[in-house]
């Protein structure tokens, strides 16, 4: 029984390929929307959270307000992209993280995190604590 339930948790090869393609599309949309270097943006999904990582940008040295400004441009781009992709219907949070990474693919230090949470109408709204 447990093995049967894994099909509900793990994407099939076709679903994983569709998701990877969709993540590449989301990446491209963000690059275009904010004019960033493609290598400074990473998009990933873990559980019900889609994370956009901004790696080693000049905003790492800026204040939280400046990062909020950029994240507020990223959030709607991702929200729009998710609405058109049924494979992401379970996403409840869009997270924009600003990371400092000293080596390519190395460990990263989180500089800041900005979340957008799914509202009852299905859109994503800036989350404040």
C-alpha cells in the first residue's frame, strides 16, 4: 500500500519533465521581467513552495526595502506563470530568497527572504509578519 501511495507523492517521469520545462519557462519570464543575468536566478520547487533564488546580486548589500521592491516585481510574474500550469496547483508559497554564494554550486548564506502566500482567490499576495 505504501508503494502505491508513492505515485501520488513522486512525479512520474513525464510530470517531472513537464515541471522542469515549466521551471525553465518561469526562469526565462523572470529574467525578462527584471532584466537580470540568467545565472543570478535559480527556480526550484520543494513540497508546496516554489523558490526563486537571487544569487550574488548587488541587492545583497542593499536594504530590505530594495529587495522587497524587486521581489514585488518577481512575485506577480511567477504567480501568473503558475496559474497557467496545473502541475503547480498545490503551490501555496512563492519564496524569493537573496543568497550569497562564494563558490558555484556551493553552500549559500541566506541574506533575505520574501514570501508571497496563496490567497483564497488563488492569487499570491505579499506576506508580512
